[in-house]
């Protein structure tokens, strides 16, 4: 989608052809939101998508993963891929450069 290339078989991600190293949880989160580009995805949905993890649902684990993913995907400071929709969740929306 746009400059982000997600290889689901190889579990690899590239932005503008440049490989980006993601943890398994970061990859899973990106894999969950990419088909929902433009839609708001709630924190509860993201928590469920990371159901392999054993963490307190009231914790800030999702916020931490989203923050890390934002930094890693914004490699050239021109891509603002994940925005917070206050009180609702997160939206993957690729802005034009």
C-alpha cells in the first residue's frame, strides 16, 4: 500500500524499497491494520489481534507498539502512516508526499 510493502509470507516489510526491521508483534499489528487502511481500528481490536501475548488488557502495550511502528515506518520523515483518532482508536492512512 503506497510506499509500504508487506510480505506476509516472508514476514518482511519495506518502505520505498528499504527493508525495515520489525518485531513479531509490530509485524502482526501492521498486518492487521493494512487491509483496513483508512478505517478506524479500536484499541480493543488491536489488543485482540495480538492475542498471542499474555498482558493486562488495561496496559499500554498497544500504544507502545503503535508508537514504535510509527517511528519505524516514518523513515524519511515524510510518511505519517498511523494517526490517533481520539477516543476511537488508530487509522492507517498514507498521506501523499
